[in-house]
C-alpha cells in the first residue's frame, strides 16, 4: 500500500509539472534562456578558435579551425618535450650569466643619460664598463641619443675614453673598446652626431688607421665612416 501511494504521488507530481510548464510562460522562457546561454558559450569558443593561429587558418582552407589548433598544440607540445628533455652536457662547467654585472643598476628612463655619461669617465673599471655597455642600449632611443649628444657632450667623453684605451693609458678589463665603437656608430647615424665626430679629426684618422691596420673593430669603423660620408660634406 505504501509503495502504491508513493508511485501515485510521483505520477501526479510529474503530471502537474508538465501541465504547469506548458501553461506557465516563465518556465518556457527559462528553458529558452538556458538554450541561448549554451549557444552563446559555443559561439564564444568558436570565435576564440577563429582567433587562435589565425594566419594558418587563412592559408589552410581545407581544414577546420579546431583541427588546425589541435595540430599546432600537439606539435608545440612535441617540440617543448624535446626541449625539456635536453640537458647540458657539462653542467659543472656552465658559468652563470653576466647580464646584471655588465649593465648599470638603474631604471632606463628619463634621468639615466646623465648618470651613464658620468660613469663612463669613472676610474672604477666595473662602473665604467657598465656605463659604456648600457649606453649602447639607451641611445637606441633617438630622444635619449639627442640628449646625450647635445646636453651631455657624449662624443667628447667617449673620444677621451677611446684614446686612453687605444694608446694603452687605460687598461681594458672587459670589452670597452668595441662598445665605444658601437656608441660612435650609433651617434654617427644622426646629423649632429656625425658633425660632432667629424669636428674631431684625430678621431676620424684613428678610424682610418683601424681599417688600415686590420683591427678587430675594422667593420664598425667602416660603418662609422660610411655614416659620416652620408651625413656630412667634409669627408
């Protein structure tokens, strides 16, 4: 008897729910909202798949977006697994990176040029090297390069340091000579920088002597003289 009562109650409850959902508009709207949400989710994932590897999807027309993305993901995981499995053959002989040692400890922003142009004239070999090496990166910014040339007399300071190293008055601990040549090369790409270098004839003659003597920085010297020839008429 209890089982029959329970089955009858369950049957009438389901029947009432079906009748209520058919006549009540809110239930149908909720169902429609649920379907629309599912459709929105599927559209979202399809749109995301269209953005991923878009350049490949434009080239490969005979494959679906999801197939292209899955193929690229598998290939990436395969390459990444090979990379992770590689080990250094001589782990004990691997030296640590010298990046932080070779660069000045300051923010490369508005005020860095003044400090770096001051540090390249320092008697401390490490501080001097950090200033020279950091300048080769900072003056890639044209605005910083113009400030260094016009406001802080970069060419004169680098010329003095260059001749001190070139003639052995100052010992080269790192690679200051090559980095100074890079600074001259970057400065010579600007019109006022090229005129500042040409105005120092001893420096220009030194570039020619580096080329004639087959020095290690002869290629940089050739590039500097090429820029000077293009930018000025005095050459």
